[in-house]
C-alpha cells in the first residue's frame, strides 16, 4: 500500500500480511493486528471505487491518495482511495486502520 499526501509531498509505503485476523512477519504497518482484524471482519471494505464529487459528495479539497494492491482472501485487490470529497473521506476513515490517519502538514 502506498499513501500519498498533497502531490506526493509525503509518501509512504507499508506492507500488511495477515493470517486470519493477526498480522504476521512482513508487516510494517504500525497497528497491523488492528488492520488485519478489520479486514477479517469486513473484507468487502477493499471493494471500493472512489465517488465523484457532486451534490451528495461535497468537495473537501484534501489531496490524499492511497493505492492498495495485493491479495485478500484469495482474491486480487487493486483499489485507490482518495480524500477529495466527503464520501471518499468517509470510506477512508472506515479503513483508517489500514490506510492510516491523515495528519495535517
């Protein structure tokens, strides 16, 4: 997973390796067990397409992007998460254990 903040001003890459709901060797995510537990309980969180900005999803102007790729439960994962509108911020916040919390510059 790679997380970019503000035109890649802050870039980080992390690895998450889970066996059931526990992080195992190869994980360098700060709270890997919490992330693995979340994905174990709610694997559909990785099935996401960013929402467009419209009347229901207001622009919030946060330039953060997280690209997640790999495999989960035997299925390939390739998803991009953004914080550019209120709907996408909500989706990111649900996956905060995996994507990380956004810190102000």
